[in-house]
C-alpha cells in the first residue's frame, strides 16, 4: 500500500508511545518544544558511543547521512559490494530507516547491528530493530540475525578505550521475530492517525513518561491544578491515575475514607489545612544525634557513558567539585572550603586528599541524600586504595539530612509531595534556585563536562560556567546549614547552630 507521507523509524517509535504525539509531529510540529539540555546531551553521548562502536568493524564504510537521497542512493550502490556499512539508509513504500551497522552474513544475507548507549537491552530497542528489519526485508534484503551493541558497565578504562571490552553484543533475533508480526498493523494504524484531520483524544497515562517523557506533556497535563494535583501525592502515581478515573484532580478533593499510606495521609492533612506537619519529638531526636564539629558536604559529579579517566567505568559518578561548610562548635560561624577541578586531570585523588585533611577525626558529616556522597567516596577510594581505610573510618559518621523529610518528620504543603532539596530549601529558608544560571545537578554536570572537555569552548564562557557552578554548589551546601537550623527551631531544640549572617569564608579552595 502506498502512503502520502514518510514514516521514519523515529516516528514509528513515537507512534508506539502515543498517537497524539505522532499526529502532532506531522500536523502541528510547532507545538513540540526544542529538546532540553539533558536530552541534547543524551543524544551527544549516543553519537559518541555510536562512533566508537564503528571501530568494531574496521573495514566498514561510513555513508554520509546529511543529504537524504544521497545517503539512500549510496546505500543501494554499496550494498552490491557486501561490505560492512555504517548509517545505511533504506527507503521503501514510504517507510524509511537508517541502520547503525549493516554487516554482511553468509548466503547473501545481512546482520542488523544496532548500537545503544544503555547498559542493557530494553523493550524499545526491540521495537527499533524490528522496524529496521521490516524495512530491509521489504526492500528485498535477506536478514539473518539482529544484534544489539550496548555498554558493558563492568569495563574499566586503562589507557586508550578498547571497544571490544567496552561493548557487549547481544543476539536479539528471537525477540525481534516475536515483535515483527505486529508491525504491518501498527504502520497502517499510524498512517490513519497521521492523515486524520483531527488530533486523537489520547488520555494521559503511563505512556506520557515511558520510554521517554513526552514533550507534549506540558499541554496534555495542563488541565490538572498547578501544585495541588493528585499526581503530587508522595509515591502515588498509580494511585493518582485511580483518582483521576474517579474524577478527582485536586488533593483537597480526596475523600476522607480513601485509603492512603501514612505519609500520604500526613501530606493530605497538611495540604487541606495549609500548615506544615511537624513531629517535634522526632526532629529533636534527629538533631540530638549530631556531633560537633558539623561538616556539611555536597558534591557535583559527571558520569559520562564513555569513561574519561583511567580506572573509571562507564556512567561512574566522578566528583569534580565540592563545597564543605564546617561548624566546629555550637554557635560558632562556619568555615567554608571549596574545590572545583579546572582541567582534564582526574579530580578524584585531589578530592580524597582534601577531604581527608578537612573532615578530621570526629564529628557528623551531613549530606542531603547522603548515600550518594558515600557511594562516590567509596568508589573513589576503591581506586585510590591508600584512602580506603580512611573512608571506612568516616562512613559511619555520615548523617542524611534527607531523612527527616523522607520520614515525614516535617512536611510542608508547598513541597508538592517531593523531598528534594530544590523543594525543601525554599519552604524552610528565604533561598531558592530561581534565576540561577545553573539550577540543578544534572545541568551542573552537563555544563562542566561541556566546557571542560570541549576544546573549542570560549575561555570566557568556561570561566562564566565555573563561576556559576561555584554559586550553585555553595547554595546546596549553605542550604543544608540553614535547613538544619530551621529543623532545630521547629523541633524546639535548645541552642543555635550558628549566629545569623556570620559565615567565615576563610578558604575558598583547599
């Protein structure tokens, strides 16, 4: 059957996720926002991984993909030579797919080799390769096997990246074969959707976030009350869909007899009364377990798909920055220590060396979601083994400032069901991340990676990003100090953590 429009592999996958998204992509593309920074970075990492995977087939031919018909015509000619082909383009019956690697097999057949930057095979990968196989077979090619190349997260870098060790190759032919029977019906339904004059009325659901968050979510979810909708229930997404089916959109409209968890019940009561819930006894107990000196610690990290430093793994979190506030005794102003790696050298050894000197022999080390800082230090000390004994000694000193919020010792309705530092800080202090050049950890990681390892980065831009990183990480750490002070006050504890407006920035870099 001939169709009026072109269905590409990427649009086929969109159609599997949501008919409304597919229709909008063709008929009202201006409604789809540009990719955000995180998505762009994910694509860039995928491109780096794809380029590196080509080294698995050193005799392969790279077909330029910038000119659409040139790519297709060159593919037709090169298929006759039976070499490994990179970015081969196949156009048949208004279906188009580009194949990462098309490798010749026996009996004039071919193997599809799809490259992904993930560490395992996912369902969407099977759909992806099944569409490729369908297009190739419709064009007259015989397909023998389908493989997925993905990252081996056990790989440890030693010098030059070794593609044979970095990648795992899995045969997914059976899974693709099971999937391919539904493709023809899917394609027919998608073209009906594309050619319809009316956008499908697709209700919101789990597909809005799987396998990726849909860029139309800002439209489709706009009917929900801002800040107070049922999807802000703590760990209550499935429950929220049940409430939506009952016609309940706002938390305040949840019936009193509706079964909620203990924490959701606290959240509901707090929201209805528009007052914070405070467990004073639990807060006092939390504060009482802290031992001076108090060390408030926050890291920023990068975790690239392809490891940059020797003795690191794919997606391993590497600390490139920290800010440390130290309150040596009650009522004494904090000392501030900061470090930001400014270069391509492995920063882990410097972080470990500095912190070993700064964290002393006793006192509570306070972090928000402390398991993250603990795991970063653990992994780093496993590489630089001279610090392993030190890490083993300090691990038990960590105290997690997230715990009072995760345990609902304190909950404010403005947190909107979230216990993240970004939500907690503004409701307990006068500070917020609004209008900051860098305002979250993901952005901090991407910006640092980009300006540090991109040789073409303008030096002024690099300095500006580093300055923004210093402000961001400082707010994270200073915010913890202020949050603990407020928890102390809310719990009715005696004494003060430190005097107002007194911070001793005696040392900006260790």
